[in-house]
C-alpha cells in the first residue's frame, strides 16, 4: 500500500478505485476552500 492518507492503526473498511462512470451524474461543484486548503498537500517542500 502506498500513498494512503490515513492515521496509523485505524481500520480500513473499503478501499476501491474511483471510476468516473460510478461517480455522481451531472456537474459536480466544489467550494473554493478545499482547493485552497490542500494547495500544497503533495508538495515535498512544505
């Protein structure tokens, strides 16, 4: 397992891939704050 964002020792109940075809139908709208909060999430320099 790699790149799993979880707390050590917590249980994983279901781990499955995301397929666009199985996602919500129609347009999905996300507020601006998650993008701002996670802007540097994968940046190794932070």
